[in-house]
């Protein structure tokens, strides 16, 4: 069995976005600045609920899947 996860790259898990795209992007900016531009991001759900940016957040998350290297999405 081959381990496909890179142990040389930092990971950050983000949960409970609740439609708050601006907060999500601020956290991504912090992660890139403090953990490096190659940081891996894992979102854990609760994408919609009460935030005012739900459609934009969903569009951004769906678009991010298209940027994954082949075999990762």
C-alpha cells in the first residue's frame, strides 16, 4: 500500500464555514503566510447555514476542486 499523503507539507483542517466566505479566505491567507504556499486544506463540512456569502463560498469550494492535481479530486 502506498501512502499518497505528503508528510512534508503542512495541513490545516477547517470546519463550520456556515457561508462565511470572507472568514474562510482570511484563514486561507493566514495559512499561506504562516504555513507556506503549499499548505493543504481540508474542509470538514457545514458549508451552508446562516452566512450571507453561501453561493460565493460554494462556488469557491467547487472551483478549488478543479485546481487539484490529477488523482487528488
